[in-house]
């Protein structure tokens, strides 16, 4: 990569050190969004034209956009109906000789297993946008892939006060390559780059928030436990958690008999619940058949309000109205 200087602002450098420790990584780079981080992770790993990247259908459209921005093609796969993570068996059925990498999303804060994709020899990018602070069998999310990406958008576990993200990797060369791609200045080599580094002000906010990850995780867990106890007799089921995984409850997901009706009734009572995914990626891309688990999740799953900033009165409000609506 030559002798390109590391032009990192002080607060961004502090944030990068924290992210590297969160992911047990060799290095990290702070970027202007999780989508930029995902795009640059793929490019830094050498993924590009003629390559396919596997990703789960029940996820954000940013995955498709990042894969295309890297010049590759998305291979949309179904999910495990219990955990909502990418289904390794479905990936195996859809795999082509062009398949080179996989984006393993840790869905809604629940760690997904990496080993099935590692054993196939694929490059693995861990999407930890919703799972900062979660761990699997004693290791943090982001520690097992070839790269890991994080998001600091306002709806995520921690925020930088606007769009923001980071990329971490166990090989420092991957981060150096991504950093080189994230800035135009003082570069002698003509390559396609972006203006993607995170500014110091946003980085400073994220640094403060990063110091509260354990506090946020514990508060979310306490509210989720309250919900679990209060909703035990309702026709409501929660996604599964793999053995040995310690999730962070980024969203409180529940499978209910009639999601549309439940959302309408809750909204009428002042509780703004949401569909966890606006539109499954197979629908977005016009892929019609072969995604039964993603279709079922879209039909039945809702996301109930949860935040570490909730007051007790707000927790009680959600419990009371959900009980009334689903009893």
C-alpha cells in the first residue's frame, strides 16, 4: 500500500482503538456509515466483479447496496426460522462457483454462528451493526470473521449523533486497505475511492457512548426480562438464541398470530411497534420462490419498543398495551 500517511483525527483514533478492542481485532478504521464500512470491507478483502456474496434475505437493503458498490453480485439466501440468521444449508443449495464471500448478520443483537461458512472456505464479513456488546462462547461478535463492521447510526446500540460506522479486522493489512479506499487526499495511485472517514465530532460522541456499552446492554436485558415475564401467557414467541451465545437485545422481537393487526392496534394505543425488516431482500430483488422462513418472519414478526433510556412508566405502558392488544 506504499507509505500513505495515516491521516486520522484524535477522536477518531480513540474510537478506532475502542472498536478494535471490542472485536479483538488488530486494527480498526472509523467511517461515515455502516454501509460504507461494509462496502470497503468487501473491497479490502479483494471481492469485486465476477464474485458473488451470500447474504440473508431477512435483513436491511444496505447489504445489497454495499455488495453492488463493491462490484459484486448478491446471492440472497433464506434464514433459519428459529434464530433468523442466514441458513448455511440454504446457502449450500444456492452456491455457485462464483461464490466468494458471505455477510453474516448477527440479527437484532443475537450472535450468529460463523463456523459453517468458515468450513466452506468463504471470506466472512461479520455484520455487527445491531450486536455491539454481544458475544458467542466467550468471544465478542466481530472476532471470528475476516472483517467486521459496526454502525453508530441513531437507532443502533451506540450512536455518534448521525450516520457513522467502523470496520475492524484481525489482519491490519485489511484495515490499511480500507483506510486507503476511504480518502482521496495524498494518494499517488489512481483507484476508485470514497470520502468515507468519520469526522472528529461524531467520533467524540461515539467514544463517550462506547464507554456505556455494558450499561446499555444491562438495561436492555433488564427491560427484556420484564417483557418476557409479563408476556409469558400471551400468544407470542421469541426468536431462539444459540447455546453459549450472549446477545444484546437491540430489538425485542416477537412472533404473533397476526402481525398487521397487532401493529395497528398497538399504534392506536400509542405504542409504535414496527416490522423488524421493511422488505425482505428476495422481494426487493423480485425473487419469488424459495424463501419460506423469511416470508414467515415477515408475516408474523414484530419489534416492540425497547431502549436503555426508557423510564419505568414507559416500560409499564408497553407491557400494559401489548397485554391488552394480544390477550
